[in-house]
């Protein structure tokens, strides 16, 4: 059994999954709308900044929480953006599960998740 062949097989299985197909299709729709794509990118950037702060041990202030919740509420008023964020979350959860399975299989515990 060649590990690299198995990895390529896993990559193909992921690309063939409904979670990835839906996420990819919605991402393409988002990207075709410049203004919506810019808004999504801005939201994701701000969300990443907040997550980075948390990972570095900084507490999110109530103002930070309110800002990200307000941005999310604005973004999800657009049906396409709401569908995209849901698909992104489902795909991310699937990938998290895959990382956990790999970690458990090799006894790496917290290595992947």
C-alpha cells in the first residue's frame, strides 16, 4: 500500500463529496459577484483576526463579539452569502473530522485537531 496513492485517493474522495461540491459551486457564484466577493472576503478577514487574537490568548471584548455578530447578520441577509457560509461550515466540519480520524489512526491525538 503506497501512502501517496492513498492520499491522492482521499483527495479525490474529498473533491467528490457533496460537502465540497456544494461549497465549491457556491464559492464560484460568490466570486462571480465582485461586490459580494469583497464583502465575504472582508468578513472572513475580520473573523480570522478575531480567531487569531483568541488563539494568542487575548480575550474578545464584548465590542469585538458584537462587531463580528453584526457583520455576520449583515452578510447572511444575502441568501447566496448565507448558503455559502453554511456550505463552508459543513465542508470545514467534514475536514475537521477527517483530520481527527487521521490523528486517531496514527495515535497523534492533538496533532491534527
